[in-house]
């Protein structure tokens, strides 16, 4: 029996975050610069001849089950929604029809509420895995859009489109939102520039942001619609072009300083983005040599990144660790979601 495995990378959002969220993206055109990193959501599927479908989340220690003719049992709403969506597609495809059910196992390299796009990476990983297992089409744009629909429309989870596209395409890219088709623009830089940027960045976890996400995103959209923050969205979008120019010119220190500018603009989206803890940690980092930094997601918690000179890195690591920040080593990746087959027992 073959096992099917997949992994989808998470991402660091550098500039333009929030402009990929409706209604700004459709009305004004969104633009985001992000890069995938070697932290993944990983999935494994074991086809079964029994009609039951079982989902196991190893990190959350949760199990969901679906028996033939019954409703889902369990709390894993996101993977349940993915499998519900795929059932109709699978039913119309002749491939793999001898497999009635499946055991699906998954885990994430980071805790929930990371701000690194882990939920979208899970959906993309599952969709790519199921497509490969059941012989379904794998158009990259269609995959990203389906992942977006499941999260944002079917389940009503607030957010934008950058996470799904990053998980599918991977690499250091600018994504252009709002047109008939999302434009994916890889940012061409030499390897030395990427290595220098990577070596200047610290990634640290400061706490779960899930409890704030719904309220935070709702508040950001309300302020935008009412016109309070439109100019800040325009400003953060404009920073994408400046950041791209600096990266392509290998001006990493200036790129790091621009992160500080972007963070100041981002905080104007909503007073809930920067909690007192976030402000305290960020001030501490700046006092100890950081050029700049920001929250990696919508705000409220999760992971933060800090850019600093080579000479300041070790001291900054010590200071942040002493303050309770959980630092995580990482490196950039150039690929998006990947899938492969192995024989069970390998």
C-alpha cells in the first residue's frame, strides 16, 4: 500500500500585509511581498478500503471521524471542510475509486495562532495531497483560490489571500491582488542578498493570537470601509515597491530600517494590532540594536521578526530570550507545496 505525503511552507510577510484583504484588494489593488521559510505543515494520507475517514492532528492531539452516512465527529473544522469540499470532486473522477476511505495524519512545525500562515498551509497541503491521491487536476492558481474559498468563504475565517498563494508558489515573491487573476512576481535577487537578509533576521514567538484574530480583522475592515485607514493601506502598499528595490540592490540594512517604517504604518490600521507586550518586546529589540521589525501576521501576537546588524545578533538573541521570546531558527525556501509517494514501511 502506498502512502501519500505532502508539506506546505509557511511564510514571513514583509510588506503590504492587509492590502490583500477585501474590500481593499478589489477596490484599490493589493500588493504584498513575502517569502516562504522552512517551517511546514505536514500531512500523510493512507488510503483505506473501509468507508470511514479519520483525521488525526498530532500537535493538537485531536481526532475527527466520518463514517458512511453520518456527520463528522470531532473538532478539526478546517480539515473537515477540506475533505467535504473534495468529496464532490472525487466522486466525479474515476481514478482511485477502489479506495473508499482514508486515514489522514497531520502536524505543524509551529503552534496555532503563529501569524505565519499555518492555517492556509494546512489547507494547501491537504488539497495538494488529496489531488495527488485521487488523480485530480493541480492547477496552481486554482489550488490557491480553492484554499482561499474554503477558509474565507465557506468557513468565514477572516483574512486575505497572501497566505494561500505563498503556500502554493513559494519563494520570495510580490503578489498583486485585485485583477481577474492574481499576479505572482518572483523577486530576482542574487543568492548573497538572500543569505544576507536571512542572516540578519531573528524570528521569535511571543504568544497565541487566535483569541484576537476575529475581532482584529473585523476592526481593520470596519476602519477601512469607514475611510479612517485608507491612506495607511495605500502607504503600506507603496512600501512594497521600495522594499523590492532595496532587496534587488542588496541594501539589506535599509531593508531592515524600512521594516520599522512599515510597522509604524501597520499599527495605524487598528489599535489592537500592537498589544502592550508586543510594544514592550519591540522597544527592547530596538534598544538593543535592531534596525526594525514587525509582527508576521495580522497582529495581536504570534511570531515577530527583527532585523539587525551582524555584530548585534548574538546580544539581541540573548536579550529577547531573557524577555521570554521563543526564538526559532529558519531559512528561506524557494518552493511551495510538495507532494510525494512512498511504500508503507519505507
